[in-house]
């Protein structure tokens, strides 16, 4: 996971949250049915449907073998994440901040949960795991050094090395506290995949119904 990828997806998620909260300041009830609004909606729906490609590849041995002959699963996953974040941004723009119908509220809510839970699982928890590993490595080194100095006795005392023991004890305590905190965060979000899949199972039927309603009642910009 590159720094550029973290910044790009993090930026899209930030924009998504800002656009979602924009309904406090702005609403455009007629925008979703306009040409521009419909175009954004079609693009958003297309990207959301494309999200299904990754789980299909992941859980189909034959398809996975065919795809990974040219592209890595990491690349496919990155496309999955980018498509989800960008699709959600376009979806929010498509709404014109008109969150009135029950179907629209369910669709927007499930879309946001899918996107945010995916971000948590792919990037945030990955970052927490990396930090935990770095802290564990530092803690092991600090404990080994502490045991070496503490076990050296008077020979080390003459050199003044044992004067650093209180600072080392404080460092060990800080690392242990940091690891417990990050471990608690990791456990709290351990069910992100269940939330992600459940929200997707709600989102896709809602999306299909929304598309059917749009076609059934007609596209206003064609009138």
C-alpha cells in the first residue's frame, strides 16, 4: 500500500463526507432528474456494479488464475477501492442532497456504509496492524536491552548504564499502553467485513429498485 494510494483514497473519503454533510447548506431537488444529474447517477451505478468484479475474481479459482496472469490481486483490489470511493462521491452528487424518499435514504446510507467499512478494512486497520508490528519490534528490543543491563549487575553499574533503567521502564510502559490501545481499536473494527458485506446486500437491491423506478417513471431530461 503506497503513500500515494493512502492519500488518494483518503482524499476521496474526505470529499465524500463533506459532500454528504453538504445537505445542511444546499439542496437541489430537480438536479437528480436533470441531464447532468442522470449522467452522474449512471456513472455512479456503473462503478458500484464494477465493485462486484473483485469478489467474483477472488472467489472463482478459474477466473482468478486467468486475471492474475496479467494483473496482481493487489491491483484488482486497488481498482475495487478506487471505484467504490469515486462511485460513492458521484452518487452523493447525483442526489442533489435530496434525501427524502425511504428508498433513497436506504440506498445512500448503505452506499456510505459499504464505502466507509471498506476504507476501514483496507487502509485504517492495515495502518493499525503496521503500527502494532512496529511497536512490538521496538518493545522486544527495549525489553532485551533492559534485561541485559538489569542482569549485568555491578559491572554495568560502574559504567552508569543502569541510570537509564527508569527511562527504559517508562518507554516499555508507553509501548505496552500504545499496543493495548491499538489492539482495542483492531478488535473493535474486527467485524468490518461482516458490516461491509451486509451493507452491500442491502445496497444492490436498493440500487436495482432505484434504477427501475427511474426508468419506469421516465427520465425528465428526455421529455
